[in-house]
C-alpha cells in the first residue's frame, strides 16, 4: 500500500520542480496541505495532488484556447 500523504519533497519530485515552488504552492493555497508533527511539516494527500494536476491541465487548456498559437493562424491563412 502506498503512503496516503506526501512530503513537499515528494510533491516536488512528482511535479519535477524544486522545493521552493512546491512550498509556494502550499503557502499560496494552490495545493491543499496539512501541517503535522511538532515541527509543523507539511503533508499533501495524494488525491489532493492529483486534483491539483487535473486543475492545471484544465487551466492550461483554457489558456491555450484563449491564446491561440500565432504560427497556426499564419499557416491556416496561407
């Protein structure tokens, strides 16, 4: 059975980013997390990370729809 909760290091590895942006995602409330233990370390539930990834796919699709690729337009007109 895999762990239910991930460390920020695990999150950074999954998203292929450094620790600083992973921490910022939590601090900016873009990625839900909990603080656990005496030192208050963040943990992210796997399902929350998957939800975040799904939201980012949707946000990227929306952005791409609203900002079409300029070369595509130029090729279509030719």
